[in-house]
C-alpha cells in the first residue's frame, strides 16, 4: 500500500488513498446506499474507539461516586464469642467477717451487698482458683466451662469537616468525567474523518472508472476501423498506427484493473467502518463541498474551546490542581462525630462488682463525642510535591499541544486553499483536453492515431487530476473540521 501511495506522483489516483482496511471482496447483491451523513452516524454508533472512550467515562463517574460516598459515615463492627465459667466474688476471711458485718450495718447494707460492692477478686467455684478468669486460666479449668461470653462493639464515624479532602477529590473526579466526555467527542471526530476519507475516495474512484470506460468506448471503434482499413487495397493507416492504438487500449485495461482494485478496497474499508457488509455510497456525482469562508485566525481561536483534545487537556490540568489541593488537605486532621457502643454478656452465673470504677463482665455502653482524627507521615510531603509537579507537567503539555494543534490547523487550512486552487486549474485543463479528444474523435478527416492516443491519454490524466483535486478538497474540509473542532462546510 505504501508503494502504491508513493506512486501517486505518476498516476495521481485518488482512490489509492490508504483508506484500505483490508482486501477487496465482492459487493453484496443488493447494497444499501447511504449518504455521507448517514454513514457517519452509523460509524459513530459502531466505533470501538467511541465505545472505549465511553467506558473510560463510566470509570470516571464511579470515581466521583466514590469521592461523594466519603461523606457517608464509616462503621467498625466486631462480634465475638468465647467459652466462659461461673464466676463468684471471694468471700471475706473468717477473721474479717465481724468487721464486714459491722461495716455493712453502718452503711445500711447487707453483708452480701457489701461483698458485691467491694468485689475486687473472683473465684471459679468448681476448682477453687481465684484471681479472675484470665489470670487463673489453665488447661484444667476447661472442665469448669459452663457457658459462653458474647461481646460486640460498634463505632460510627461521621465526617463533618475534612479541610477539603472530599471536596477536592470530588472536583478532580468531575474534571476527569469532563475530560472523558471530550475524549468521546475526539473519537467521534476521528470516525467522521475516516468515514469522509472512505466516502469521497470511493466516489472519486468510481468517477475515475467511468472516465476510463468512456475513453475505452471511444478508442475501441478506432481500433476496429484501422483494422478494417489495413485490409483495404489502399489503406490510409499503417501497422504502426494499429499497434499504437492497441497499446493505448492495453494501457487503458491496466488502468481499469488498477482502479477497479482501488475502488473495491475503498468500499471494503468503508464497510468495515460502518460494520455493514452491504453498505455502499449514494449515487450522487462527485462534487465540491461548499464551505464558509473564514480566516485562519478564526479556526485557531475556535479550537481553544472546541477542539476535544484541548478540552480534555484543560480538564486534566484542573483535575491535577484539585488533586494537589487534596494532597495538602490529607496532611490535616478530620473533624468528625463519633458514636460508639459496646456490649458484653455471659451466659454463666457471674457475680460482678457494682462499682463504676472497676471493669465488668456484663455491661452495655454507648457514647457520642466530637473528635479529631488524622494520620501524618513525611511521605505525604513528597506526595504533595509530586502532585505539584504533575500539575506543572500537565500545564506544559497543554501549552505544547496548543502549539501542535495550531500547526495542524494551519496545514489543513493551507492545504484546503491549495486544493481549491488546483480544482479550478484542473477543471480548465480537463475541459480543454476533453475538447481536444472530442474534436479528433468527431473529425471528418481521419486523425492520426498518435494524436488520438495522445489526446485520450491527456484527457484521462487531466480528468484524473481533477477528481484528485476535488477529493483532496473535500477531505481537507473534513481535516480542518477535525483540527479546529468547528464546522467548515455550509
């Protein structure tokens, strides 16, 4: 294909335009013909590039949802169960019993109530171990297990103020969504350009084939006429004249074969773009697209806000700045409302102290508080510096891309102006060459076969250059539309 494209300086065939996406295949029996607008619409819907860009946008949306859900309360929950035994408070010593009774009587309590209030030591009745369950655990105590100890805790943290952690992360995700949407538009614009290339290439190819068929139809009768003349007694032509005409017909057959291949390749590329094996272009003639005359500065200015890639880069810079601010906020604590609850319950017989200053086996607790929580390490400073550098890098890439796109716009604009001038020049040339060829073909006096073949060759190549100029003009309109992001055609 590269060799064919490089050969265009000799035979400027518009159809060898490297729109080929595969080998040619036979056309469908009943092709479905579409206009360029219809083909673009179908190609957009079935473009894999557009589908990938839409998936990227969906991912950015989930990132924004993730940032927004950071405002929801976080929950820590733990539940456990373990074997447990009967626990009783240690009875006072016999020598201390009178003192305990007197103290209880002075407090208006029974000795049992006093014992429960001052319960500082416990005992497992069945094996006589004292000092509490944990401190007296041994393998021998497994025989004393008579129940289970259930425990659970819950902690709910509701962020109230995060110094911008959530806000900046949400902003960054929002800019990421906008950048992804711009990339979808960029993919669609690319599909538009490829479809226009295939459409106008195929239309120019068929116009070229029609010209070749026309010339062949004009020269074939002359070959037969010269053959009959050579059989006459006094021929007006020579064998050299016949060979010149025959070689001209062979050259036409070669061109016809080459252009037939190119047209089939262009058709196959178009069908791959739209995803339809029976797709075809409409029967309208190859003609110039009408454009709205605008200066170069207009397209460069409009590209700043309408070129999808530039919009994506602008959103990327904004997202980087938001992430840099979030990296600063990450070094600061969060203000949050803390809600907590704890429960522990034993299924065994447990004597527990009634003092609020001692730990209890069976209890239910809950509480609420305002608190600050956060984490800081010096690596966060490095992450902040990294975010700042990323922002500077993204801004530099945006500036560089702006220069590159300005050059692309200028090239497309100048190419369009040049191809339009070439259309006017080649149009005059193809009219002159057609008049020359027609005058020889309709001449009363038998023309020279050399002149006839030369006129036919000039007519074909001038006509081909005319089609090439129209094709390139229409393609340059699409290229300028792609480069600037604004409509060029009327």
